[in-house]
C-alpha cells in the first residue's frame, strides 16, 4: 500500500485570525454530491482507503473508497468520483479512520470511529471483506471508561491493527484489534496515559511507530504506539517567531521522502502543512481551497484526510476536505496533492 494520510480534525476558536499568514490558493478537482436539506444528512470526517470495493465500470479508476460520516449517524461510502456506493445506519460517529486487520490468509478492511453512549466514549467497528459482495457491515464495538471523545486514529503497525482514542480531558487509550475464533471483533487495551492541554485528533506514522496529537495552543504532541517503548509525550513546536495557526487535528503524510503533518487552521478557511525534521517541526505554509479561480473559499468544520501516492484518478495523491459553505448544503471536495505541494513549494 502507498503511503497514506490519516487524518482527524477538531475545533479551535481564536480571535485575531486576521494576523495569520496569507494562504496560497488551490482549486478543487471534484466533489461528492450535496446532502439533502435534512441537517442530519450533512457529511464530515472523510477518510480514504486504497484497495477493496473495486469499481469495475469501464474507464473509471477506483480500487478504493472514501468513507464519511453524517450528522444523523450513517456511515457513507463514496467512490472517487463522489458518487455514493453504500450507506450503513448506526450511532453517530465523531471521528473515523480506516485500516486493515490481518487474517490468516488475507485481510479485512476496518472503518472505525468514536461514538458517545451515555456520556462515555465508545469505538464503533465496521468491516469490509474484499471479494464479490464488497459491502460494509457493523462488526463490533469497544467500550471505554473515557469521557466525550476528542480524537481517533488507527493504523496497522508491525502487523498489528492499533486504534487510539482520546477524550476531552486528554485521556488516551491504545487498543489492539484482531479477529476472534468465530470471526468476532476482539480488542485488548495496550496502554493509557494523559495529555496536558490536548487539542483534537491524532495520526499514526506506522514506519516510525510514532503518534501525533494536536496541542491546544500551538504545535503537536508526539508519543509512540510501540508496546515496549516509553510513551511519555514530547511537544513539537515551530522554532520561528512567526504567528502561526492553531491546529485542529493532525494529518501525517510522506512525499518525496519528506514527512509532513497537516491540519485545519482555527479560522476554518485554510489548512496548514508542517514538515517534520528529526525531532523538530517546521511550518511550511497554509493553503485555501476554492471551487475555481474566482470562486469562494471552502470553509471546513468537520474533516480533512489525504492519501500520498496513486489513488484512483489521482496519480500523485489526493486531499479531501469538508466544505461547510458549499452552495446548497455541505459536501466533500477532492484536491490533487500535487497542486498543494506545488503551491507551497514543497
């Protein structure tokens, strides 16, 4: 599988947004269909996957899907042209991510996210088995002792599917997810700790076994998902004296051997990219998304994800953002990663 971004984003409010650096502009290359007028149908929290749910229409590059949530609780599966492929009803999901659980002779694709049940955070698990039917179904759940959720991320690391959830108090729980003898979902808590001044969202780098959380004021926290390593969080901040955006969430990406984090800025109208250099963090710039050169700016409140490398009709990668200000009702916008990289001079 190509290098992938997983991203989750949360909300920060800050005055004096006018002092933020001016963003460069990139143009959206596609979008999902608009939701209905029902507020419960508004999409958010996009996450991308390569492999599984292969579309066989002539001339259409697919081999993967885009999953998103709705305000009313459905998990929606889209193709890369924005069409809806499947809708699965269930409890409302706050943040979602997608990865694969290893099986003896193959794998299953898992879409998971945080839910709130009687004031507690719970992780809902959905499963897709690549094959003839290629449909997503509810697989199970993981109950936790955490408060209302603030972030979720998931990745396969060293052959193990790892899921991490965080609540509004900064409490973090790390779980291993596997398949039981009868095909059921099995989970095991691997570790727990607490973040000081935690923001929202997290992203896992499977190569370095690192996990990144946004900080409530500036920069990010870095910890590890390696079971035997010290998980004490380390704060990463840009060393410059510039006034930089506060981050809503974290997105991890590798491109041309460089490592990046991306996030939604506190003005909800632009996205920042940060370059990881050893143990330091360097702000690379911010970008806004427009429908066309003279069009309006996308405003996002609930979602950012991206994939580095070829995915469907995107030869060099793709970014997906929620557009809260879309004409009519909110939808999701696709942007070529090449356009973002070129605009920022990466």
